[in-house]
C-alpha cells in the first residue's frame, strides 16, 4: 500500500532486548538498594544478563540477515551497547563501577528501540 507506513520487521526483537535489559537493571538496583534479597536466587540476575546478551545478539544477527537500510540503522544504534554489556561481566559486582558500566549501554539500547519503531519508509 502506497500511503501506509510500517515499522521495522525486527522491532519486536529490539523491544525484547530493551525489556530484558530494563528488568536486569531494575533487579540490580533493587538488590543494591536492599529492597529485594536475592541471596537464595543469585542466579536470577545472571540469567537476566544472559537473556539480555542473547536478545541483543539475536536482534543484531537478524538485522544482518534481513538487509534493509532501516534495519541496518537500527543495528548501528545498538552495536555500541555490546562493549559495556561485555565489560560488565569483568567488573566486580560490589564496586562503584559496576552500575556505571551496566548503564553505559542504556543510551544505545534506547536509540535502537526508537530507530526500530520509526516508520521504515521514512528517509
């Protein structure tokens, strides 16, 4: 349809990655603020981290399979988030740097969601 604008067909993947990242950050913040005690469920934060990294990898991988300018712009917005997501695993969890490194990915994840939800035929 000529007058119809559609969003990127990979938008749900980027939204899923953002939701997983948000849940992981929220859990980390709640544990740091001692609102939630996860001593018996330490694996939960790690599972959310693995889910986030997997969702980001799938979103990026799918974009390269479906080559379109809109999808590639969306992927380029997300690629820088890979660095802090990879680095946060090596920063001690009880250090002051851990939340800053984790939050360094936030602008890129938000940008990728915004790009993925923009109309695809808009240039």
